């Protein structure tokens, strides 16, 4: 799960996921959307590949939608398991 959080920590990597959510893109197409060097973009792509959020198919990078969805489901289920239960009638906001 740490790899997942590390991958999502970067604004650039989250933006790459957004771009790939519309369909497969080549490295050149992705690079043209950012003001960074090629090696910097490759670094971010590798991080996303290691987290299994994207895959490299020939010249294209593709979003692994099911893996992204599963990662968020695991994260949310962990939050739900750790969240304290608060009775709605007792949850009040004080105006201190």
C-alpha cells in the first residue's frame, strides 16, 4: 500500500492518471503536456507502473482502471474500519 500512496503523492502522477483516463497515450503525447524533461516524465511513469496503475503497451501507456479502483476500495475500507462510530444525535458543533 505504501507504493500506492507514494505514487499518488505527486501532482504530476495524479495528472498523468487523469490524462490516461481518457485513453492510451504515447510518451511523446504525455511529455507534450508537461513542462518537464523526458527523464522526469519517465520517472513519474515508472512510479505509476510500479504501483500497477498504468502499463506500457508498445508505444502506449494505458491506465489500469481496475487496479486504480481496487487501490481506492482498499484505502476506503481501511478508513471505514478505523473510523470511530459517532451517533448522529450526539454529534454537535459547539460555538465556542
